[in-house]
């Protein structure tokens, strides 16, 4: 009976050792996979951050170019407004001169008719 019990104990001990070994191997494999996934995640995060940084830099360059263009257009519009005001003023002066010339012509014609 004792020998049978000892034999069963030895078998159970071997079985337990095998199960423990399998568990250790699985744990080791899982740790390796977790480490791999962490590395991949870090790489993906770095690539994502790099892409964001690059996109932000491009956007800043585009924004700067747009602001320059807008400033240039605002300057052009201001100069066009000044030109329009100048032309309006000239038109008014020419209209006044034309009125005076027509009045003078009218007076000369009346004087000639007399």
C-alpha cells in the first residue's frame, strides 16, 4: 500500500512538475508576446507622432503663405481704393472744368450772336 501510494505520489509530482513547466513556458511566451506588442505600439505611436508633427509643419507653412497672400491682397485693395478715390476726384474736377468751359462757350456764343 505504501509503495503504491509512493508511486502515485511520484507520478503526481512528475505530473505537477510538467504542468508547472508548461505554465512557465506559456508565461514566458506571453511575456515575450506582450513585449512585442508593446514595442509595436511604441513604434506605431512614434510614427503617428511623426506624421502629426510633419502635418503641423506643413499646415504652418501653408498658413504663413496664405497670410502673406492675404496681406498682399489687402495692400492691393487699399491701393485700388486710393486709386478709385483719386479717379473720382479727377472726374469731379474734369466735370467742373467742363461745366465752366460750357458756360464760357455759352457766353461767347451769346456775345457772338449779339
